[in-house]
C-alpha cells in the first residue's frame, strides 16, 4: 500500500482545482518546482499519471478523477482536525478568506475590517472583493457572500440582508438633459449597465425591471466603475443605496417610482462551517448588518 504524504495530496488538490502550476504553487505558498516535485512523487507512489497537460492547463486523468473525492475527504478531515485544535486554544487564530461582490466588499465589509481585526488580532483575514462567484468546494473562499441562495452543494446558507437599489445620476447630467418625471421619460436618456457576457449573475440584469426597452449605451463590468461613471455625468444607472449614499455627486432619480430589491446570502462549506474562526466572521457580518439597519434602504 502506498505511503501518502499529505503535502503531496494538497499539491494534487491545488493542481486539480486551478489547472495551473504557478497558480497552484502560489495558493500553497511554495515555488512551482516544489509543487511539480510533489505531484511527481505522488504519481510515482501510485504508479500512474494523474494529470494530462492541455493547452488550457493541467487536466486530471481518469486515475486523477478517481483520486479526487478521496483526497477531498482527507482534506475535509484535516480541516476539521486542525479546526478543533485551533478552537481548543484561548486565542482565535487562523486564516479566513471571504469572497464577496465588489460593492458589498468595498463599501460595507471593507470599512469594518478594522473592528474585526482589533477584536481578534491573531485572526488572518483575506477579503476577495470581485465581480464573480466563488467555489467553496475548490477552497476559493472559506465564506462567500452571494446574491442568490445556492441550489446545490455541501453548503450552509442564510440570508444576510435584503437591500434596495434605485436610479442615480449626477446633477450636471440631469441639468443638461430632458426632465424625468415618469418611467416613460427614461427611454430618452443615456444608460450605464453591465457587459452582458460578463454579468456573473442574473440578479444584475436590472434594466428590464426598470423600464421596457432600456439598452445601455455604456457597458461596464463592475458596479464601482459604473458608480464613478455616473458621478462623472455619464448618464443614468442602477446602484445599491448603501453604495450611492457614500459617493458625492449622485442624486436619486424617480425614487418614489422605481425601487428594486435584491439579497445578499452568507454561504459556508460543510467542511469548514463549524470552525470557530469561520463562525466568528459569520457572526460578525450578521452583527454589522443588523447594526447598519436602514443603511441598506433609501429612507
């Protein structure tokens, strides 16, 4: 029976999840030659190749695919063990990576990181605020903030908060263009929206809900850049109120007639859900959202 080195299996999992030698090595904090050596050692121990090299990257062979669930089970066991050992200490420690949409991460969670870090000085925090989804099973994050509840997977999810969005523009744009008194007036204006093929969730497809026939003339891949363009007078667009109220130079448009509502969900993986450090970050987010209260609404 082969004698497995757990670090070799970690290298295998990182390569299977990323498909890239340099990315997997960076994820594990080793150089690519060390990672390559670990995978070669595992292949030698098993007597079979585990990856095929393709133009798009490294892809598990059939033998690699068969090894994957067992390696993930061992990883889950190791996470639970290290979590229990860490929990036994008096000081909360370890690393927690939070994946978040860029708006929530930058304008809500980011400003509150100092409070969390002060409470738990031994906790290592990583905030990945990007317009994308995160795979918890691939360990891209320990905790993810999503805009929809996951329909499947070994995850725990609870609604973090409902939040409202509305129409915004700059005063200079509104002064230089036709008056807006009702929804029908919106079709005569320049709109800012998302690049359609880069829209990572259907929840971002706002314009059909605002008014039929609206087509964005300016398409931008993330909400922060959209907000900057709106503040610069580029046109009309949809923004979460909790973001827009923090940006000078924006005014709400048709606030009494147009209101959209979306939700943020907090999602953790079954393997790490009970880790004290993960639970503490979840509890902190719940606490901060509750304290913010009406900040997620216009009034």
